């Protein structure tokens, strides 16, 4: 099946240079009878390489297609006789089994809720086949697809990809597999080309130059007919185009096998047809494509159909044979007959002898955190109206508060509550709205901490800026007094804790709506138990204890300290700052006639906020872990 695999290890990676020749006797010597003496030539310079067939007898193939002259783009597979090379951006690396992979599943069985949702499914898919997993809703299509790609392994049975047992060797095979879930897997806020650029950065080796990635993105866009939409935001595309972008994100990793779950759901008939045609072309271009669908209109475009009913495979073969087997004139009528066809008897052959997994010689993927930070930043910039709103609202709120009150403790209280609100609000939707993307990126090896830290750092930065803007406006308009250092430290620490709270909400919510509804449930107690009003000094011991555990109360303590800082304590302060006085007095830190410099409660308050940040970060991490498998 892979005649080149025997030859592959003997050939060193070939660095590209202008005039590089591949031939049986010239240049890079490929000693095989089917290779012409002078077979193919590479010309160009770094950033643009062109490969040309030098009038060879057996022809040269790029990505499974005969060609005369082609631009080389990252991930391209060049075949010369039995040899295959993969272009890694700098070199041509001899590779084995470079085009579509074969898949065979043997007796896949899975149970859930006491019943079998997959029942001894055995099937095989040839390299570069376009296969449809078809059946009514609830038949087990997604379950089978996920079992085939290793996302949710079957309880028993085996899957072989090019003869290698998938489940125990998932890590080695991961790069071969592309998976397009039903939901979008690229950020909706970014323009198409940029979204794909970041998808590629996350999927490809770290030493691939950005210019090469841009060329690859360009080629992928052309392949999917999206060139004209390169600068359009993903979110404003039609359903069909958006699905193509998700397919594109996967193609950038140059998978040998592409799995798609209901890619045509929600598309109009013509968009559905066009997408199916693109998938057909992908398969022809050298990628095995397996996709689930419950619509039959375009099933004739597929090479083979695997028809499921109630977890059992009832048919596996070509579309024409399916019509015959079900005794129908058109494929769309199959559903009416599906109950009448008995399940194929489970094949009793033993599974094929497994081959060893491929050696993993690819260079390491780039560290994801810097890429994710850049992507978050790009999303912010792309959504400039929202960014403007985010920066405008603290100014408006600051002016509004200053208009209503000039009471420094009250102004600081509003600064604290607003900061909590900004942070929670900024973060509460962040994870829940892009779970499908997170799940997919998790499968390509993205770390939970990388993902969460990128979110946390970006959102904390925005929230700190918002909070300081608000504080600046309030201070300019009101003349708050007290220690600026403690006040800024309190607001910055509150911003961090509030982002942690928001992310924890987001990671534990099932839907965006739920996340939005949880925000008041978290924030209103922050007002109630802050110790500002009612003052902590006036609380009964129960509420007082709860209050001491709240982040808002921690901020409030620092604010109270800031108001007294460097001042001589006198009775008049009871009138100036009644709540702050009562709060600090309860902790017996105030003595009449002394200059107030007691940093202990403020340090304790900041430490409590740091602890809240840490705890909520981990809470979000656990939430994220629980959401990984959908
Ligand atoms: N985790 C699960 N727990 C219980 N039942 C499940 C689970 N996953 C799937 N099912 C059930 O298995 C059947 C097949 O599901 P699925 O593969 O999603 O079907 P399809 O994709 O064909 O619509 C359905 O009846 C579904 O309710
Ligand atoms: Mg499904």
C-alpha cells in the first residue's frame, strides 16, 4: 500500500535551492526504475519555490495530482515514482504513506444509558475515499465518527489507521487526523485569513516561517473558494462559507484523514451541494474524507455509504448498490425502508495484524501561549467597536458617579463594584461561547493552562485598564484623597480576582445565557457582603464571617486603610469616614491621636484577593477539564 515507505528512511531531508534536480542519475539520486534520469527541478528562492516536471516518463504528482509546474506550499506532497516528499517550508522531507490514509474498524461496540448505541460495527475505508456515514437522527452516526477518529473511543473493538491500532497510538497518529465538529472552530470575530493564520500557527511546527504560513492559508482559501472572503469576518459569512472556513482550519494541518460531523446541517440545498463537491475534490486530491449526514440528496457524490440504524451497520457499499439493497429508485427513499433491512451479520474475522506506529520525527509544535495571546489581541482589535465601548464605559460611569456623590468612601465603593462588574462581565462568556474551538484545539495538543492563561492575561489587562480609567476620572472629578498607591493596588487586585470569577462562571456554564444569568448571582453578594453598607462593624457574627471571605470585603478593607493612611486619627474621622472607621475599628487597629500606618489589614486584603484569583483560576481549570469531551 505504501511502496515508498521502504525507501523513506534512506533519504535525508533535502534543503531547497535554486536549480535542485531530482532524478535517477542526477541531483538527488532516486534509484528506482520508474524515476527518469532527470525527473523534476525546483527553482526559486526562499519564500517562493516552484517545482517543475522535467519531461519525465512517469510524471510527477503534487498532492496526488499530475502536474507540470506548480508553486510549492507548506505541507505539499511531491511524488516522484515511488518516492514521496513533504514540503516543510524549508526542505523536502521523504515521507511514507503521504496521501489519504486507510481506516478499518473492527467490531466497534459502545453502550450508553443501558443500551447499545454502537453494535459490532465493522467497516473499512480505502485511502482517498469519500465515505458518508448515513442514518436517521439518533442512529449513532456521531458516535461512530467519534469512535473512528479516536475522539470518544468505542468500549470495545479496534480502529486501524493505515494498519496502526489507533487507540493505543493516538498521540503518534494525531497529526494525520482532521476533525470538523458541528460547531465553528475558528473565532467568529476575526477576518477569515487571520482566523486561519492562527489555526495554522497552532497546528504547524514552530520553525515554519510566517510567510510560508500565509501562502498556505492563501492556497487553502483558494482550494475552498473563499479567496474573495479573506478579509470578511468569519461571523458575517453565510453558514456554508463558515463551514468551509472550519474545514480550511483543519486542512491547514494537512491531515491524511478528515472527519466531519454533519457538515451540511443548516445549509441550504445549493450550499450543501457545493460543500459536498468540495469534499469530493478533497478526497480526489489525496485525503480520505469521512462525513456524517442525515440527508441523502448528495449521497451519490460519495464513493461509499455506511448506513446505520439504531447503532447497527445495515449497509456498507457504493450508492448504486445501496439503491439495489433497499429496493428503492432514489437514495432519498432509503429511510422509508431502513427498518426492514436486517443488520449485516457481524464479520467474525479476527482484526488485521497491527503495524507499528509511525516514528514521530516532525519538529515540535510552537508554544501555544504566545500564539493564543496574539490571537486574543487580534480578536480585540478586530472588534474595535466593542473595545471602544469597553474603554468608554468606565469614563461614563466615573463621570456619573462623580455627578451624584463626592463622598470619597462611596466613590471608592463604586470603583470597586464597577471593577468587579467589568472583570466578571468581560470574562463570563469567554469560554462557554468558544467551547467547540477549545475542544478541537485541545485535540491537536493545546494545553488547558495555555488556553486559560491566554484568556486570563488578556482579560485581566483590559479590566485593569478599565478600572484605572474609571479611577482616574473619579479622582480628577471628585478629589478622593487617601493613599493612591493602596487604592490602585486594591483595584488592580480586584480586577484580577473578578476576571477569575468570570472565567470560573464561564467554564462551569452550559450555555451563554446561563453564564450571563450567573453573573448577578455572584456580584450581588459582593455588594451585600462588602462591609461597606451595611458596615462590617454593624454586622452580626454570621454575616460578618461570610463577609470576611468575600473578595469585595477584601478590596473594601484596603480602601478603608487607604483613606486613613498617613492621617492623624481623630474623633472627627468618625464623621468623615463613618463606615471605614467602623470597619477598621472592629479590628481594633485605630488609636486616637496616632498617625495611621497600619498596613497589615491592607496586605491581608490584597493577599485575600490574590488567593481568590488563584482559587478561581483553578476552578475555571477544573470546569474546562469537565467540558473537554462535550
Ligand atoms: N453519552 C451518552 N449517553 C447516553 N446516550 C447517548 C450518549 N451519546 C449518545 N447517546 C445516544 O446514542 C444514540 C446515538 O447518538 P448519536 O451518535 O449522537 O446519533 P446521531 O449522530 O446519529 O444523531 C442516541 O440515541 C443518543 O441519545
Ligand atoms: Mg450526530
